[in-house]
């Protein structure tokens, strides 16, 4: 067997394992963004719609600042069982490949390397512990034109990017330029 094949295979497998590690870690990353949305509706109509929307998504009002026209909603985001299982399976495949390459390099202790695969459920557990968290949504309402009473409203929303997309779809809001 060519002596350059095993070390290069080990290097590539190790690099793939590092990528898998960062992929698992990124699954729990906070993806909060701020967007300015425009509504064609008046504030008196829009605010109850926003409250109903967030209530239907299991958020509750945490704070209201009438002077600044801001509302903060809070809600607990459940981790995804599918994603926990998927990450565990990915970790299992990655660790099987890594242990296989290690067992080829060090055949005397190959059974030890197969034991590394038993660590794969830790990836699902890591995701499950870190992904479940309380999320905050900050809404700041302002009129696009203060002089006109029925002018379209501008909403500055700070929330998870997926929540921003769902809010846009549900209330037919447009992104501000």
C-alpha cells in the first residue's frame, strides 16, 4: 500500500471532521437581525395585528415603552427534534469515517477508535441544550410621514431572521429601502 495515501486520507478526514464540528456548533448560533418594514396600514390597525401575530406564535408582551413607541415580546424557542437527530446522524457518520481511518493507521488499537463513535449522541445533546432559549422581538413603530394621519407606518423589528421572514409573509409587510 502506498505510504502517502493513509496520511493524506487522515488529513482530509480530519478536515471534514473539523467542518462537521463547526456545522454542529453553527446550528445553535443566534441569528438575530434588524429590519425596517413598511406597512400600508395605519398604526391603529397594525398594532393589534402585530400583537395577534406574536400571540399566535407563543410570544408574550415583556415590556412596553409608549414614549418611544416600542414593544418587546418574549417567547421560548423549542429546539427541533428532527435537527437534533440529524446532527447526531451526521456526527455518527463523521466519527465512523474518522475511526476507520485511525484504525487503518493504527491497526493494533483499532477497537479503541470504534469507541469514538459512542460520542456522536453528544452532538444532538449539545444542540438540544443550546438551541432551546428565550428569544426577544423588539418592535419600534414610527410614521413614515408625521404630518399625514393615515400615512404608511414604518416598523423597525429586531428578531430572529426566520421570524422576520414569517412576519413579512403573515402581515404582508415590505422591506424598507
